[in-house]
C-alpha cells in the first residue's frame, strides 16, 4: 500500500511565482550571521530586522515583505554529558522534527506554495529536513477521504545556493513513506485491518526482487505452528503468517539475509484473561511491530537495498469465543517445546515464538545471520522507558551496540535492557517445559527471555516498542501510530 508522497510533487531549481501566497523556508547548517543577514535584508521590514538579529532562538518566523518566512538554524550543539550521547538529538533528528513541526503552520496559513532553500547544511541535515516534511504530510482522515495531500502547498526546492542532491530527496521520500505506511496500518480500525485484509495489503506491495507468500491456518498447522494457531483460534478471521523475501535484482550472492519478525495482533482483547475496557481502547495498535517491519520492506524495495532481507509478519486476532485458548492449556510450539498458557493476554510472544523458529531454521542462501523481532510486547517497558524509547534486548553485544547507535542517529531511540537469566525460573511449569508469563516484576525481561528460547543461538535482538504517539510531536504532527522502529532499522541496515 503506497501512501501519496508530498516530495514526489516537489518542483526544482526555479523560483516560485509570487502571484499566489508563498512561504519561504530557509535551513541554515549552523549559526551563520552573513547568511542570516542576507535573508533578513531580502525579507524583513526595517523595523523587524534589528529585533530578529538579536534573537537567540534556533527558529525564527515572521511575516516578511513577500510572505511568511521561517528560518531554521542549528547552532553548535553542546557536548553530550551522559549516556554516551545515545539519547541526544542528532543533526538529522533536529532538522526532521523542527521542520516537520512547521507543516501544520503551512496548512493553517493556507500557503499555495513553499520555497525551500538550504545554506551550509550537511547531507544529514538535509535528509532530516526532507524526511520531516514527508512524515508530517501524512494525515489519516484526509487519506481516508481520498484527499491525501489536502491543504499542503506546492514545494519549490531551490538549489542555486545550498546545493541539494536530488538523491537525498528520494531517500527521504522512501524513509518518510516507510514511516507513514507503518503509522497508517496502526491507525486503521480493527474492523478494517484483520489478518485476512492485512495479508491482502502486504501482497499489494510489489516490486522487482520482492516476493510475498501467505501461510494460511492449514499451512500453519502443517508447519507445527500451534502457538500461533492457538492465539487466533477464537477469531472470525483466522491467523496467518506473511513472508516477504527481498532479493535485489542483479545483486551477487554470498551475503546472508537479515530476518525481521513482527508481531501482528490486529486486535487484542486479552482473550479469556480479558483486559479491562480502558486497557483495550488502543489495542488496534498491537500489530505495530509488524507494521514497522512492513514499512522497512517497502523502503528496501524503494531504494533497491543491495542486500537480502526476509520479513515474517505473525498475524492473528486475540478474541474471546468458545474456541478461544484457555489458561492452563498446554501447546506444543514449532520448535518442539511444550508451553503452558499461564495468561492468554501474553499472546504476542506466542505468535512471535513460532515465527522466530520459521526464520531461524531457513537453510542455504535463506539462512539468516541476524534475526531482529519488533513487537508491542509489554506494558512494563513503557513503564520503564516511556513511550518514545524502545526496550532493546539482545544476545549479541555488537548487534545491540550497533542498533543503539543507529537509533540515536535516526532519532528513533532504544535503550539496552538486560536478559537476566536468574529470572527464568519464574517461567517454570510443573506440567510443561515452561509457561508463557510470570507474575511479579520484570515483565519485559521475562517476555524477552521467553523469546530467547526460540532463536536457536542465532544473533538476535528484540525491540519492545509502543508504536503510538498520544499527541503530535515533531514530525509526527498528529496523535496515533508513530512508526516507531522504522527509522532505526533503516539506519542500521544502511550502515551494514
């Protein structure tokens, strides 16, 4: 499913005609008094100029001679004072969120066109600015009303001074489009997005080198994916696994694929261990991990990512029905482990467990060297880290470090959490190999420990995400799906 792109409609090189209301957006790579003075001479009224020159703010906005003006400059950032800089804004992040946050103002002022010009900016800053524009162009209701770019001005990208590589715009379009796809999937209501319709949307993602296969309930049973089947047993729309395979056309062999596994619970009632209504309100977002993974696969096809990727979307609805699985059921996983169901609301780890086993047991050229799963897995991680920082668990220190650095660069943060093996006995069962949940503290850790039993010693990381923004912030200018995890994984893949 393609989200209409604002950047695709950008016009280049020439200055816009001023017969229609025009806004001017200038992006300065740092504190440049000469560039600022030039811009103020061109746009500011005499009584405005002296006041604006005294401003210490990084963002200046005023109504100028030709129309509204915004000047964004990133002054020299203070050195990181803690956390090895892993929670600081990168230049990409600053420009993405500062520029993206301006888009509602462009709409409010009903601009017909917007001139965008860079001066002294780095490639990272330019990528951030364009990605911010693309992400902020998304609006769920406008898209549903088939008016995807409603109220947005025509973009004019000026390259006569600060040179802009058109390739950066294409990359920003791919990044922003991937984030917005993930956001839109999360925002869709659960009566529209269920396992069957989700699989149809995934099939529609077509590109040379990308193949999509759907395993229905019969195939899941044949594969021994009984945990996955158990979770979806009570729903009208049966569970399925969507497998996407990216093999870049013309690429030489030899590189092992990265496998991405996404939790895709399209709605989570909690099952027979039913949630209270207040906790169920946002459970359409429980497929946010799979949305992240599908967004990354769309990006890979758009930029023709030069290495192989595989994705596994574990789709099911956790519903209440006479056929629903029960607490104290014992179910055999695909890897042979017998799992006692301690809590039907700990269902995400069950679908992930079987999907992880599919991913790690691929053979030959399809055998992955790294497996990363993404999931809205536990409320405990939100309590620990808040909504904007993902919990990162891994059995590989180098992998964890590289993911943390990628998240900081991309403004899509994560924090390494411990896999405390001494907590594993809390999942012991007198009737099966282990249970699917434990009482007490450390819920995010015990959930990650459960998943670790299904990766067969592969290099593995698990991102426990929230996937939702309760209110607009930065480039994500409206509340709803946030696309969490997409930019971090793209940054990490680009660095490999």
